[in-house]
């Protein structure tokens, strides 16, 4: 089993990514750390706890920073609603929160893991960046960081920046220059990981409580994306998880990637050296395409897991 | 035939040279002048190259010396692609003519005289055009459009984010993109989507003369000049921009809002194309994204083979 830390800001697609990760027997999830992003930290923390409790899962869960390293937090209520997880009504959770900052939990897990840990980060990279800056000695026990974030094809929050990177570009800069191998599930691939109405119905038809919740999450997520002119809902965060479970259904390319933090129009963009101008060693596997049907099948399989 | 009056603002440059050959052989154009700008090489070198090329072609088109230095930034040139002379290994006779001075007046006066019909084809850094706009803000009332070879949505070439012509004078590009003049952006998205292979260059001409030999020499110099990571093709960036005026079906694209990044430390000189219209800002450029490959090869062959006669 792959030892995993999931850092996230649920968020509809984060919630589904969490459920996929917890359903897989390939992952040993050592901890869940929470960042602000899709909504404020208090809300995303609450959402993560509710989703896990509802699914009958427990995990060590810790809250991270409530704002980016240098900037004010920007949230995405237009995508995820006021709660950050509008749609299904979930009961309150009694899942305890670790009495420590997220990066302390990350350190403890990395220090204690006999084999290098894989980080999955599906929100702004504030916690991961802070962790790597304060505890650089932990890098040796991190195998890779699979992120949802960035884009080569232009942004979704500005013309050049994707939301997760834009919210905390300095943290992203720390992560991308850390020397740890990065898997970047950015808009290049996530805009192809579209969930269509018929896929939602396939999940709803499973007819169990978690599958119904997932269908309801997708209903809400779909409504926003249809209003934006998409044909389906891009299930961004699930791509980072799906890649680790089934890399063979993705196409990616290794590139040197760095983060713009100073631009007037480009702050938060992932600058991908496609032609190897800088002659630098690739630091990132940039995912570019996926087998959509296989991705949906994987999602359905994992959701089927739940009672 | 009603000819399109054009000014070619250029920094020859290998691909500029091909654009000059095509411009001067195209009956659709009335070429009012070549204006030079420092870019691929220094102003003295590119101006000399422009004069030499025009004389080899046998044209009496005016050659006007433009800006020697960018608006704000330190000068960068592209000797790594175009060689020390700017025409790589090509050696041409010394020019007999000398270039005219005062490009700003030349651009403005030509535009005013043509009563809104002038099309500027700008295939170097945008310094001259920015100068003309800064000194004559009403230039926008007199120019029909500017076709720009520069920028790129998906990638750069001199840096991962920036294309050379924009990178060489981003502040000038900002002035031009904010000028309100109709712009057509022919960037790397299209100019690097297709090129001429060595075999295609060698089979371009069925009979040779001085001019076809020069063209072939330039194209062969261009094959591989972009370096590792690129296909071994002659990418004729500047000529592709020029030919958008000759063939309606050569390039396709859409109107976009485009900003020029002048503050970024990793994206300085990037054309920030709002492809998805995220910001709902006024569209200031028609950005080209797709090449009709069949048309491209056919067009290049047809235009350059005119020199076989």
C-alpha cells in the first residue's frame, strides 16, 4: 500500500477525490490535512470531516493555515457555494481534529513512515509549501507530490492562472522548486476529465447512501459548469488521485515547470518549458490527456465500494 | 487589381528575408516601404541586410532605418538563430543605396496619405510602431490594421513563456496592443505548427538563378536553426504572418483580449491571451491558432517559385 497524505480544501471535486482515495485498497492514508481555498479553512475542514464521517471512514485530520503564505485568501463560492460543498445535506461530524498544525502532522507522518510518502494536494499549496520550507529535511521521505493545479492552456481564474496556483503562488513556487517529483494534473487534463449527465445517473443508480451523495455533489457541480458553457463537469481533483491509481489511463510529459509570482497579468501561472529552453532537468510530469471512459469507470468502481 | 498598400516593419533576419521576397513578388501588394528595427540583430546589421536583399531582388522600394534600441529594456538580439550578420551564412554584395532616416514620420505620413488603407506588417520587435503611436496618438485613425508576427498563447521560444519579438521589446508591444488599432496576431501557435523540411526546400525550385539560390540558401540555413527540441524544419514565422493577407483560408483564429506582461520575472514579454474570455474585456486582437497546412505549403511554393522566372 502506498502511504499517502491528502491535503485538500473540499470542495466538490476534493470531496470526490477523498472518497476515491479512501475507497482504494492501494492507498494507506496516513493523514488528511486541510487548507483554505474553495472556501475558508473552517468550512473546508468541516466539509472534509462530514464527508469522511458520512462515508464511514476515519483518519487523522489536521487543519493548516487559514491564509496563503503572503496573500489574502481568495475563495470560490461561485463554484462550490457558500458552504464550499453545497448540494447534499450532510450530518455534522464528530471526527476529532488533531491538536496540531497540518505541517506538524505531515512531519510526524513523514518521520515515521518506513517508506517515502506520497502527497496528494488538491487545493492551494499553502500547507505543502509551508511544510517544505519549515521542514526541508522531510523531503527525503517524500516520494512525489501529485497536485491538481496549473495549466499550459491558459487559466480558469485569470486568463493565465488556474485557481489553486493563483491563490498561493509563492507556496506553489516552493513546491515546484523543491526538487521533489511533481505530477501536475492541471487544466490540460482536468478539462478532459468531464463527467456527463449519464455518468451522474450511472452513479445515482448504484442506490447507496455514498453514491447518492456523490451524485448530488455532481449535480451541483454540473449546474455551475453548464452555466459556464461546459458540456460536463471537469472533475479536477479526482485526476490527481486517479493518476496514482491508474497511471496507464493518462498521457503526460516530463517538463521543467516554474511558477510566476511577480506578473501583472500572469501571477500564478505555471510556466512550462516545453522546448527545454533552460536546459533544466524536468521537475514535473504534466498530465495532458486521459482515457475519459476509463476514468469514469474507475470513479464508479470506487464509489461502488461504499455501503 | 486593387492592391493592398503595406509597410513591412522588419529585422532581417532569415525568416524576414523570406517575407521580403514574398512581399516584393506578390502582385496583391503595393509595398510602400521596408522599415527596419533592431531585433534579430542590431539595427545597423538588419538595415544593411534589408538593403542588400532589396537590391538583389531588384526593387526600388524605400528602406527606412527605424529604432536602434527598445523602449525600456536592455537590448537582446537573436544571433543564436540568425548568426552574427543576421543572415547566418549568406553573403550578399555590399548595398549601393543607403537607408532613409526617420521611420516614425515615414510610418505616420504613409498612413495619413493612404487615408486609412495602410496595413502594417510588423515582423520584428514593435519598437517603431510604438514610437509612432506615442508621438502620433491619432495613428490609429489612419491605419487599417497591423499584422504582427509575435507572441504565442501556448508557449514561447526565447523563454518558455515569451516569443522573441515581444520579449525583445515588451513595453513597445504593450503600447501597440493597447493602441486600439485592429491587430492580427500571428504567433508561435501557428508559426511553429508547420515548416519546410530540408527535402521540401531542396525540391522547391526546378530551375535556379541568383535569387532562387539565395532563397534556397536562406531556407537551408533555417532548417535546424531553432535548435534542439524543435523539428528540423525551416519555420518561416514572418512569412506566415505576411501571407495571412494573401490567403483568407491560411490561418484561423478568434478575437481575444490580449495583455502584454511587462512585470513578471518568469513571464516577461508573454502575450497573455484570454482564450476563454475569462475577464470579459474588449477584444483587441484577432489571434490565430490553426494553420491550413495544405494551403501553407502550396502558398510558399507558389510565391517563391515566382523567382524562377
